[in-house]
C-alpha cells in the first residue's frame, strides 16, 4: 500500500512538473513572438517606459521628479519636450537602467530581460498554486489558465514596468498563501515583503494585494476565529508603511497619490460630451475591446471574457458555500478557496477606483482612454486558482470537459501567438 502510494505521488509530481513547464513554455512563446514581431515602440506605453529608464540613467532618484520626465525621440538618448505621463515608483527603472547600459541600449535585449522577469514571476505563481492544489490535473488547469491571460504574453515581451510588478504580485501571493495557511510571524514577514515590493513597483497592484488579503482574512476569521499574534500584525503594519512611502511622497509633493501630467489634455472643442453614465458605458466597452492580445477584441474573444467572469462568479459562490459548510475548517482546501475568492473579489474595489480616476481625468483633461484591462494581471492568479478549484469541485466529468475545452479555446484564440498566426495567414507581418 505504501509503495503504491509512493509511485502515485511520484507520477503526480512528474505530471505536475510537465504541466508547469508546458505552461511556462506557452508564455515564453507568446513573449518571444511579441518581442520579435512588434515594431518599436509598441502601443502599450513602451516608448514611455524606455524613456523613464533612460531618464533614470541620467538622473537616478529613488523618488523621481515626475514633472521633469520627458519622452525620447525614438530609440536614442535624445529627449523631446513632450512630458512623460508615467508615474510609477523608481526601482524598476533604476534597475533596468543598469541593464540598458550593460546591453548597450538594445531594445530587443531589454525586451528579453523583461520576459525573464515575467517568466520568473509566473514560475513563482505556479509554486503558489501547486502548494494549494494536490492533483496534477487541477494543477494543469491552474497553470494554463494562469498563462492564458491575453495581455500577459504581450506585456511580457515588451519593455514595461508591469513585468516587475508581476514579480511583486507573485511574492505578495506567496505571502498571502502562507498567512492563510497559518497567520504566523514568518508568514507575516513574507506577506509584508510582498506588500512592500508592490508599493514600490505599482500602486494598482498594491491595492489588489491589500484588497485580496483583507477579503481572505475576513473569510478566515469568519470560520476559525483565530487571531494572529500581535507581533505578526506589527510586521504587516511595517510592510504597509514601507509600501506606502511612494504614495505618501506623492501626496506631499503633488497633493495626490499619483502625479498627474498635462500629457492627457484634450482641447475642449475635441472632447466627447459625456456625463458619468455615458463615460462609464464607454469605459466598460473599452475594457471589453481591450481584452484580447491585439485590439480590438472580436465577438468570440469578448465571449471568452464573459465566460471567465461567469466562471469566476461561480467559483466565488462555490467557495463561500464550502468555507461556510460543515467541513469549513478543512486545512487542505480552504486556504486555496480563501485566496482565490480574495483575489477575484479584489477586482471590484480596484475596478471602482479605476473608473473613478478615469472619470476624474476625463473631467479635468477630456481624456477618455483610461480603461486598460491589462492592469488586472494582479488579480488574475485568483481567477486561475478559482477556475482550477471549480474544476475540481465539479462531479459531472462530461460538463467539466466541455466547459474546460471551450474556455481554453476562447482564451487561446485571444493570445498574441494566435493573433500573429492569423496575421501571417493573411499575409501581414509585424504588429504595432
């Protein structure tokens, strides 16, 4: 009996490893396709990110003077008078500045380094998910769902701070899982490090991890009533304080958590005549259109987004029922459900803030294109985990097979590799 169990465990580990490697390979292919086929600068703020990197090389500051940032004239070291609208913390740009010098200013080299960051983040997220899931099949569902977020492969192959932020998210998720398993001092330290990294990389991912941790903690306390040690709470508080430094510095300097630039200003005569309701409708329509790797999304790709949202909602309801049920204290599964639910529900407050800041920018400057679905890679690991847990909980194998197949096809057809393949079939080459 023991020998048979050992053989089964080895097979499970082996197939889990294969699933993880295959998923990382899918992401690597998507990233390499992007890096090699996208003209510089790509449309996802790549010129602005490279400009920030080169500006940081010349004027390295841990707390940048955002009002001084300018945009490059193409891939050279000559800056124009155009303001750079990026307002992220400096560490990613300072580190990429060192890499840029070492590579002699190679755009392709920087793209591949960014892909390395993205792959490292996904490898760590696979570790996170595999710790919460047992069987190789549910791990495979998680792994492939994780890498099939359509914009992930695009951003992974470009020069973009989001690749550094994804790594910060991975550390934050690792800490969140440790805390949900047992809220100890060590788990608090790991989560605090993740929070600090998020805060010093991108404000939105900090909001996502904080919101997810809050929801998961409410669910944990709801069932167990176990209070963390006071020392662990102090460590988490210290992590949040460190994470908040860039935002507090912005408040002190600019009067708002993120610097606002005139780069978004639209002449009043050219502005769309929209109230809040009209703006919200345009915002969510733009989110759907920007779901696919190459925009705008077609009807099948928008259907894929709707399917994912529907399945995520089903996962939340299933998880809440499981946590609140008779076996609600089961340590083997409920940390996974709590983390998944926390990350999925974290989408709501962040989306609300995104909509609010977009509306304020529209009112102040007339800029209407603030909607960006790619920002939500910070909560996507929860969607992938929720899909895997929902797959595991479904007893109807035929229904499970159909839903899994349809979802996988819809996600895959929204990927950059599929898009470039379709362009090649039509006789078109590079993407913008």
